[in-house]
C-alpha cells in the first residue's frame, strides 16, 4: 500500500459512503438511533414494552438497539424519535461555492 492508496476522511460515514449526501444521511440516522436508544433506556423500557409503546414490533426495536442503520430511513427514525421526545432540528445551509452548470 502506498500513500496514494490512502484516502483521508473526516468520518467513518464519509469513508463508507459514495457521496457526501449519503454520508450525511447516515450520520443523521446514527445520531437519531443513539438518541432514541438512550431515551428508551432512560425510560427503563424493555424491548417488548418499547415496541408496544412505539407501535412497532419487538424485532424492530432489536434492530434499533443493535444499530442496524440500513433497516431505518431518516423518516422512520424521525417518527420514532417524536414518540419518545427526541426531535431533529433542521438547519438549512447553502453552499455558495458551487455553481450550476
């Protein structure tokens, strides 16, 4: 392996994603999953109780606890989060360095 074979990235999500948008989406989903799991733990809910309270199956909660990111869309996590008091704050920033062609 040479220095030319090594690509420096700022996050693991950037390293495993094809585009910056995909990396950002994965990062947001991972952050939401972590926050939702923390709330479930804070409430002291078992997976069965969490599933019942959130209106999903116990295997779905198991996927959440195991960090199975690919099984959850950002939309699904926003909806689950809202049920446990986890809210996503959206900040829209425009990159003025890009030009449309």
